[in-house]
C-alpha cells in the first residue's frame, strides 16, 4: 500500500535485489535477435528506418570526427525511450525517474566530450568561456559564469529528464485517483476526468520519447562544440 503519491518513485527492492537493475535490462530483452536475413518482420523494418533517420539527423550538424559517436547516441536514445515507455505500463517501475541513474548517464558522457575537446583542441574549447570582444573589466565575471554553466550541464541533463518524467507520472496518478473517488459520487464528472486521463497518458507517451531525444540531442551539441 502506497503511503504517499511519491512512494511510487522509491527504488523498489525484491529479495534484496534492486529492481532498477532488472528494469534496465528489460529493453535489451525486447529487441530482436540478430539474424542473417535482411528483414525478419515489420518491427525490424520500422526499427531500422527509425535508426537510419535518427543517425542522419545527428550526422547533419556534426563534423567528421563526431560520426563515430552516432552508434552510441542511437543506442542511448533507444535505451532511454524503451525505459520511459515501459514505465508507463501498469505494475512497472521507471528507472529514469531516479536522479542518480540519470546523472550516472549524463556525467560520464558530458565529461567525455569535455576531455575530447581539451585533448584535441584546447584553445578552441577554452575560447567558449569568453566571448570575443568582451570588455576587460567583465572578463573575470564572464569566465566565472561560463565555467559554472559548463559544469552545470550534466546536472541540467539529469534533472530535466527526472523532473519531466516524475511530474507526468505524478499527474497521471493524481487524476486516476480523482477518477476512482468521483466514480461513486459524480459518474459524469468521473467520465470526463477519465477522458482527460487518456489524453494525458497519450501526452506522457510523447513526453517519454521527446525527453529521450532531447537528452541525446544536447549531448550531441556538447560534443559538436569540442570536435
């Protein structure tokens, strides 16, 4: 029995086994196994078309040095979308509502982009900390502000993904609770609220896909600045 609305976001444990790890492995089980055939079914065709379109979208603004990152970003996008979608099913848990997991994905990837920039083109990477033509008295202030904004990027990535998914799940639970409460008192109002709940669920499906895309897109933009 849930003691509060926020108990659904606690990391569940079953027989001393954290279910976050089990939920993270679930998307990989759902993907089709490799096959010598070009196409095995419509799902594989649709998945291949989606991966090709997303890869082309990532390749457009990137330099040649960043093309090797496209398979990683594509796999990360499919992984995040799968986790977000599975979290909308009944009796499931969404690992991406945990800030610790999102930060565990954001910090290493962001740090890798910064290290690549410092190794390959340190002058160009450090030039982002100070806009050209800045007056001399404002130089220390702008460098401090840009440095803080640089280190706050992984926090923004993790918090954005966590907050959007948490807010959507919480709103769905609140409206669903209202539907069950109003069902005995005002059935007409309950039916109208149920329609809103269905529309909100559809919106949450879109949010689950969009937030995964925004997470990967921002990482690609950070990489573009350092290659």
